[in-house]
């Protein structure tokens, strides 16, 4: 299962990669980082929106794996997140 936290971690790793390549030292690198940041969590703060008005959030595509390999994973996920909701969907037969 792919969670929002896992997606945000992927974005965070992209930012670290840019910093390791020293791209953050140039304005274009900073813009790339802000573009990535716009896709994370709740997006950009009001202050960043004012300073970077031309930002376009990036869209990453993650391979989604819905297999639950072990029941303890589900238990840990529910315990760590604090709540879990399943919405049943009626199918027409």
C-alpha cells in the first residue's frame, strides 16, 4: 500500500538528491526544490507562495503495490496511524 507519508518521503529524497548535487546553490535549483515542496504535505506556505508565484508542483508516479505481505504490517500501520477506515462499496452483479 502506498501512503501519503511514503509519497512525501519520495519527494524529500528528491530534494536531498538536489542538495547533494549542490543544485540548491543556483536559483534554478532552488526553484526545483520549491516545485517539489509544493507537492508535499499541504503544499507551500503563504510566504513561499508570495515569493515564488510561478511554481508548478511536480507530479511523481509511484508504482503502487496493494499486496499486504504480512498481517503484522497492517497491524503496525493501523497502530502507527492511530485510525483506519474501510469503506465498503456495493457492486452490481
